[in-house]
């Protein structure tokens, strides 16, 4: 990880892309699927906020090994959250 600032920008960018994809799909779906897409957007916002909060407050600030481990776990959790959201969107598109 180069800097915390760059990490936060990447988190914001990827979250914004997910929300943008959801908004694009809102225009094509009916009312039943709209509520599902809105819940995915809500999950994306919650994921974004929780990951940014965790990024700003690492565990074990004095121990570099713990900090590295914290940021590795943070990145994997964020990617898993994005993957889950996109798989939900994919499921809606296939129906």
C-alpha cells in the first residue's frame, strides 16, 4: 500500500462504479426489481462507509506487522463485498 490517501480514493472509485452500475440498471427494471437494486445500493454505501472507517483506524498502530495484516484483511473484505454485490446484480439481470 502506497498511501492511505490512495487507498481511500480507490475505495471511493470502486464503490461509485458499483452504485453507478446499479443506477443504470434501475432504468430498465420493473418495480419489483427496483427495490432489490435499491437494497444493493444501500449495501454498497454501508460497505463503503465501513471500509473507509476501518482504513482510517487501523488496529495496532505501533506494530507494523499488525498494520499490514489489517490492511490486507481490509482489502480482501472490500473485494468480497463488491463481488457479492455484483453477483446479486448479475442474478437480477439473468432473470
